[in-house]
């Protein structure tokens, strides 16, 4: 038997089979490394003092819905007002949310900024680009509902990229999330992984991305289609939604237009679509930062009022 195997492996067909197996192993290994690189960004440590921006915060620790320990900052608002949860992008941290937190705090809203799992000072390792992170937001909601100084029946969420995707998924599970500002949300995790992996490859190798895609579900241990926001977002028609898109990123702009168009009209909630010069994903500086922050504050001021029934979002201008 052993002699027959050796004879086959040294024959033409045997050598071809060995080459094929080596190629399969190489492609598999390279694919896993690429996915790991994308989903395990370097942690951004929180070394900045919020007091430098005149924001007084409380250090808070809580658990995601699946028990992952999370770290964050709570900013007190006017007693009895709703709270807004601020959610950062992949590879970022709560630190990057502070600039917009300042004007929201001045309006009287309580705020919770936290590091997603695998980011900043929180526990866990790696990202699922919003799928598991939705459990972090649900944990944040449950943590806030233990407080007696906020309106714990109504919440707003502002999310960027991964934070926007996780926010939409969390809202599908928690109806008390009434208002969502979704900056650069993508239609599904596979689409975003394709984009991020393509960014790491030279243009000549972009054709291998569909091969790498075969490993997404096994690596993440999820059926990503089950959590595809593009298929689910119509269920949020009764909430107040704001899609924030940047025209200078045409592919992402079209994705967000399609998501906006997929939400049917519903008298219980209205949606807005704002085209900005820049966003939390592309980077914000100077006048662009000011225009963005004014737009976010205006949106929540209109749609997340202190009390009463859900308010309709009539118009939001940056």
C-alpha cells in the first residue's frame, strides 16, 4: 500500500495533486491572515483627558449582552432627559467621539461613549464588524436603564461605520431605540470585508477577493446573511432615522442611498438622508467638523425630545 502511494505521488498526476493541495493551503492561510488583520485592528488607548474639552465624565464598566466586559464614559444630562449612545467605527475608540459629545452634552442629553469589544479598554478580542457588537449596545442600554437620572424608555444612538451597523442591528432587537443617526452604514458585513481586504491588496490582486470571501462565514462563525442590514432595515420604518453619506466615496454613497430607499414610509417615524462633505469615516476638520456636529445636534434636538410620543423628523439641515 505504502509503495503504491509513493508511486502515485511521484507520478505526473500525483505531483499535480500535491501542487494543488499546496496552493489550496496557501490560499486558505493567506485568506485567514487577511481576515484576521482586518478584524483585529490595533487598540487605540484612551490617554486623553475629557476635561480638556470641558466634558465631565464618569468612568463606567458594564457587560455586553453576552457577558463581554466593556469600558466607557458616562456624561450626565438634564434629569429625566433621554440618553444618546455614541458608537465608534472599527479600529477607533470612545476617544474619537468626544468632539461631537461636547455640543450634544450642552443640549442637555445624557451620553454614553464606550469602547466596543476588542477596542480601547474593553475586553474581548477581534471584531465582527457589527454583528457581535450589537450585543455591546444592548448591554449599554441595559446598563443605562439601571440609572434613575435619565428617561430610560427612549434612547438615541449615533454610530459611525461599524457603530452604525451595530446600532441598526441593536434597534431591531430593542424597540426603545427610537432615534438613529447612521454615518456611513454598509449593507452587510461581507460587503465591508470585501472593501477592507481590497484596500490591503495591490490592485492586481483584487480578483482574489471573491476567494477570500469563501472564508468569511467559517472565520466569523456567523451566517452573515442572517444579519444583513440591507435585508432587515425596512423593519425600522417606525423609528426616526438619519443616513449620513459622503459623495466623494461613491460606492459607499450608493449603498447608503439604497438603504435609505429600502425603508418604507411609516407615519410612526420618518427618515432623512444628508449628503456631507466629510463624515466620521473620512475624517473631519475645521469647518467640516463644525457643520457635521451642528447637523448631529439638530437631528437629535428635533427627533429625540425630552418626553412624549415619537416625533417626526421633518427636515434636517447641516
